C-alpha cells in the first residue's frame, strides 16, 4: 500500500487514523497482533522494529532469543472491523544481532522469501504464480467442550436439512438438501448476500475475487475463488481472507470455520491450489503437443509434488480433522496421481485453462488448517525438486488417471499409492522425506523438528480422548 513512511503518515492524517496494528503470524498460521498509537509510528519502528517474545507464538527458542517485528509498509490496510480507526500491516521477524539483525529462519514469511530466492538462484523461474480456492462453512451457532467426564460439539445453521421439522416460527422451508448445495439459488442460498459483502471487503483490500457460490455442503458451505498472484502475496491474502470472513460473520452474529470436516457425511472444506511458473514474464507450463498441453517442465514440477505429496500432507493437511475429509466419496482425493478434469485425482489439470498464459494444474489435498506460508513454500520446493531431478510422473506410475478413481475395484485401487490416512502417518512421511524442503536453507531442520513434535502432541491428545461413537459401538461389550 505504501512505499515509505511519509506516504503512510499522510494516509493516517487524511483518514484520521489513530492506531497502527501490527499483524504477526504464529507457527500454526494464526494472526496475532500488537497495537501502538499512530504518534509512536516512526522511522525507528521501521528500522529497529518492536520487540516481542517469539516463544509464545510456538517457535523454538534460539541462542539469541531477542526478536523484533519489522512492519512491511507495502502490506498496510485499513481495518474496517476496529472500533478506533486503525491501519494494520503485516511484517517480518528478525533476531537481534550486531552489526545487523537477521531474519528469523522459522518465521513463515521468511520461509516463503527463501523459497522464492532458491527458485531464482536455480535459474528455473522468476515467479511461482498460485491461486487458492477458499472453502469454508458459515454457521449460526457452534458449541463444544472437552472434559474428562464428557466431550461434545454442536453446530447449526437455519438453512440445514435437519431443520426442516423445526416448529419454531417462522420456518419457511427451502432447506438445503444433504450434499445438495452446489450453486443453489435463492431462497435456498441464504448466504448469497454474505458472500457478496465479503467479496466487496476483499476487493477493498486488493484481493481480486473471480466468483463466489454456495458449495456442495448443504449446511452453509461456501467457496470464493480468487485471481492468481505471487507466492508471498497469496499467502498474505489467504490470511487476510480468513480475517475478513471471520470478522464479517462475527459482526453479523454468525461464525465461520475453515475446518476440513466439521459435519459428518457432508462435503469437506479444501484449499485447492492452482499453480504455474513464469520466467521473466514467459509461461513455462505450456506445450501445445504435451499431455493436456503441459510442458516437460510442468510435468517434472508435478512429478516432484506427487513424489513428495505424502510428506507434504504434514504441512498441507496438518490437523487430525484433515483426514476425515480425505476419504472417498466427497470429491476429496485419496490416491496419488494426476489427470485432466478429474476431481478424484490429487493433481487435476483444468480443461478450461487453455493457452500459454493460463495453462496450469491444481493440487487438491490441501485444506484451510494449514499455515499458508509453509504450505505454499513446501509445494514450490517439491516442484523444484522434480525439475532438478527430471521426475516424469507417468514413468513413476502416477498416471495419468483419466477415469473415476473412486470406482476402482479393491484390487485395482490397491495398486495405486495412497495419501496418508491420519496425521501420524503424514508426520511419519515427513520425517522420512524432508531433504527437498531443507535445500538452500529454506526450511530449517529445527523448524521441521518443532513442527513434527507439536503435531505429534496434537495427534496424541486426539487419540487419547474417548469419543461418543466409541460409547455407541462398545459400551455394552
């Protein structure tokens, strides 16, 4: 938004800005913030940063543990949800040292910057262009508790099929059928206005929305697809999209979740990522004579992703809930392969994306519980490894699978490699296969170590808790 402090201060004066809000990314991919009065925002802030305790953000301590947050003026935005007029901005974390501070290697934005620089140093490409698709649920109510003597959760939305028999007036019918919400029109689609208001907020923050619609999930599942952009840009915009969606819903007495599978037997929420490479403005993924018009570079990039996708799941699907979505029957991938226009394949090549500038493919397993910086950087590193090693996805047995992978016989399905079935299995894969991430120091070994340890603890907690379905199955045995 700004190139220098003078521009920022002029904007603040013209718009009566009273507070500057600094947004920082924690290990899990949540925003945290710290606020100062506009009068305290000076050149010293941009040069020296603001000190904070990174250990409270989930990062591992380092020998020189004093850290500072340095705001990125180009990321500045007006926060429409703050009561007092506030200018927000994202930024980077540095470790304090002499003669100069240096970037903290575990901080998510710094990982993305190293990944982009590694790509450029290889000479493969100058730009990794991606486009996420945001799927999430909008509910009218959520409650949950986890106690030693009992656990429970409940979600509700007025448009859900289970409310057809609700006798509380008024009940006007027009409930969304089970798995029947895709592109439904008014009056079934109660969230059309919400999506349009969210779209306008996103556009106001420089996030170009291609379209929005109701998704398959009847109880309040929606999707927004955005125009493609650079790696760091789209990671920042993913954080902003979540911020806007959650706060708009909250302001309207609703609640938003990006959980992959909040409702049993319904469609889950993915974070499909479209991608292609450019070098000095020239597209690298197009070849008129290639499979589905993909170039050899594109296929090698894809080959790297497919080779490492089980390990990638630990970063792209980092929650226990992720693996409740990655099951057959809900347009979520379970097998490792590629194909054209096939939503049951983990890599899908959209048939509608034609021509050199648009030719791309999408990775379909990621979900909204990922830290977008780590996830997008890891995808790039896997693809670059494929280019370096010239991994041919067809020769490696990854397809193309131009048929419905859900309709295979058990014998044929057993011949195709599978995505992990649990978070523990994905973490095992990452422990066994992470060299492609540490090349060029992009992901530090310490970062991967604390990530795996943190996620192991989450999986252990989940595995130790009794579940209501276990009472149903085993109480009387």
